């Protein structure tokens, strides 16, 4: 199995958090609506793939994230 290193900085997470802050608190945008929609589509796709993998290969998914526990 190939492992990927996860760094503390997470641009997608930061962008999604900023998107939510814009909705919740009226924070000034740092990007465009198209940037937000692109990030939201990507996050949704990633979550869908993770859920699918959890159903078909739960042991492999758990092993991939074991270093985070």
C-alpha cells in the first residue's frame, strides 16, 4: 500500500473553513464564488470516495489513518 504524508497545512481545509466563515460571519472573500464552488465540489467528491472506501475496504482505510490517532 502506498502512503501519503499529511502535513499540518491543508489548503483545501483552509479554503472550506474560510467559505463557512463567509456564510456564518460575513467574512470578506479571498476568492471568487467559482473558487468556493470548485472547493466544495472537490470536498464532496473526496468525502464520497472515502465513504465508498470505508464500505468496501474498511481495514485499509483505518490503516491509512492509524498514524493520526
